[in-house]
C-alpha cells in the first residue's frame, strides 16, 4: 500500500497520541509496556519510510 507523505505524517501523529494514551491508561504495567513498544515500533517504521521518500525525491 503506497501512502503519501501527508498520510504517513498523520499516522505518525495518531500513533504518538496512542502512546500518550497508553502511558496514562490504568492497565497492567506489562500490557502497558507492550502497547507502548508496539506503537513506538510503528512510529519508527513510518519515520524511516518518510525519510526514504524524502531521500528519493532529493536524488531524482
């Protein structure tokens, strides 16, 4: 699935909000840690994709 830069940025913003929500949530600490780790991985993957798109544009 190809995403535009705008879609990627929106997803990153959403995932960061989910991380904040997980940090405030009153759930088991283990589940909280797993959820936060999961969303941070998603943010890292999308950030890498976004930087690849920027690098491809500069080299073209």
